[in-house]
């Protein structure tokens, strides 16, 4: 039995709301400006093809600090606001959100980075527990996401921890067969779309060994996916993540992978309760900025899947999982100097 760990609790990141969809992709022509006018810019498309949300939590925080005269804090948070981060599709409005985000990205001539995190029996009863009520509900949800994406460009990170928790003893045996079937079905549905890439989550450099997960990844349909993701919502260094990913890639047909570098600038936290080192750890820093120009040809991109500044859960003084925590965001940004 492998250690039961919340290997990076996820944000549910419920809908950013109608304000985002209006600001980011409205075609009403009424001239409304985004709520957060933070003057956000981003890297050239050939370096970083993913869409930056101009009205995300970090952008709104920049504006708030500017209004309060906190110029230095605003500039620190701008380090987060000007980078593309994953948009976590909510359980309630999959089609609307997927359409809104991909339309906004398309208008900006960029690719939307979407995170799907709604598998039944998610997170093994920890801070981000929940997910779809059953298999049929999940399939309907995936259908909604696919309909919302349509032919627009999207890169999807599929179900953080879903395969890992089948391997580490966290997810009860009676749910395994269904989960493999749901993941295979999700990959098949999403890959039927014209311009969608899918990366199936494959854990991180600290949880165990690639020998323990490569066959489950195959059972979950990795052969149909574009690749896999590592280090989602976690803190392992890019160097260690590349080593883990390359070893795993060799066992799954040399599939490429993406690395979540959002908060791995100082590596993992090594103090305190080992079971909660992943949850809002102090002293962490932003990692490499998102880019497709990486240190290894097998690494398709460094991406910020976890949105820096959003809580991992109600631990170490943090709010609920997925809620914006300005104090923590500032610490991440300042530590990355």
C-alpha cells in the first residue's frame, strides 16, 4: 500500500462568472471594458500560445492594489496576472464556460488552457472532495465541455489525481473499473474535436515510481491522448519533474508531457505533517513562466495549471480550496524575485 496523500489538492475554481464571459468574449458590441483593467500583457505567441484571462483573480487584485495606492504589491501580483493559467471548468456550467473561455482565447488568437476535474469520488474525501454524482452524470458533463469547445483551440488537462488515486490505494476498488472507462471515454470525446489537445494527469515526482502508474495510464486511454501532465498543483522542481516524466514517457510509448510550474520555484516543502505538506505550504515561489520553449524535447510546455494565489484548502490559515488568497499570492510573487 502506498502512502495515502493528497498529492496537491485541486481548486474546483467555480465559474468566474458572467462578468468574465462578457468581458472576455462578448460580441454585443456595447463597448464594455473588462472589470479588471490591469494593463495585462503577455509573451509572444510563439513562446507562450496560451490565453491570459484579463479578468482573473490576480488581475482584479492588481486593480484593487492600484486603487489603494499599493503600487509595489500591485506589481508583485502582476507577475501572476500576466501569465496564462488553467481555467477549471465548474460542475454546473460546462458548456457555457468552455465556450466562453475558448471564444475569448480565439478572439485573442490564443489557445485556452482548460482543466477538467469532476470525476466521481474525487479527491478521496479531502479538501476538494466531490465530483459528478455518477458515471452518467460525468459523461453528460464531458459532452457539455466538448460542445462548448467546438472547433476552437483548447489544451485540456484531464482529471488531476484521477489515475494516481487508483494506484495509491486512495480510491476504493469498486470504483476502479468505472473510472478507467470514464477517462477513456473522456479522452475519446475530446480528441474527436478538431483542435483540442488532451493531457491525462500522471501524478508527480514525489508520490512513487513510474513503474506503478504506467499500466493504469494505458488502461485509462493514454494511447489516445496527446500526452500526460505532471506536478499539477504541486511543488516538485522542474528538473525532478522532467526526470520523472521522461522515465514514465519511455513506458507509455514515448508520449510527451506538460509540467505545472506555477508554484515550484523553491521546490517542495519538507517540514511539518507529511500528509499536508502540499497544502498551502509556506516559503514557496512562482516557477518558470508558461512557455512551449522548454528544457527538453519531450516536454511540450511549462504551464500554470494551478492558479497561483488560490488556496489548496482550509489549512495553514487558508480559505476553502480554490478561493483567492491575496496574502499567499503576494508571498509567492515576492519569493520569486
